[in-house]
C-alpha cells in the first residue's frame, strides 16, 4: 500500500503548479516528517523538478518569533535555489498569535493571494 501512496503522490506532483509547505518549528527547523518528505522529493525531482511546478510558499508556526532560521534556510536552498521556484511568500505565526483571530484572517488573506 505504501508504494501505491508514493506513486499517487508522485503523479499528483507531476501536475502541481505550486507547493504550499506548512510546518511547526522544532529547534529552528521544519518538522522531521516534512524533512522526510523533502528528502523523498529529491528523488522525484532529480535531475530536474516536475515540469509544471513553478511556485512555492511556506507557512510556519512556532513558539517564538526568532525560531525560523533553519526552516527559511531549507526553503531557500531546497525550493528557491535548487528547483528555481518562484517565491510566493512565507507566512509565520508564533506564540499567542497561533490562536488569534487576527492571525487567522491574515492566513486566509495569504492563502487567497496564492495564485
């Protein structure tokens, strides 16, 4: 079943025009689960990314505003530089912002802007 799921995801990836990557921040970086996805993504993207894929955006949540360095390094290196995707922006929320209606409204507006 796992092979079937991977094949299904790879087929969807071939059609995708944009990736929206979301992760909580753990120790200044993306979650281990997302890191595994990115590692697997390299096999699907080698020697070049999917032909339709042109854009990428990232959504991050943390407990502190100064915790995004590792995630932004990965975003830039893996998606902007390596794959040459267009940067559609990074949305962040930290601490009590994660539960605020104001931040939810900002996230909705960010999502709506992704075209």
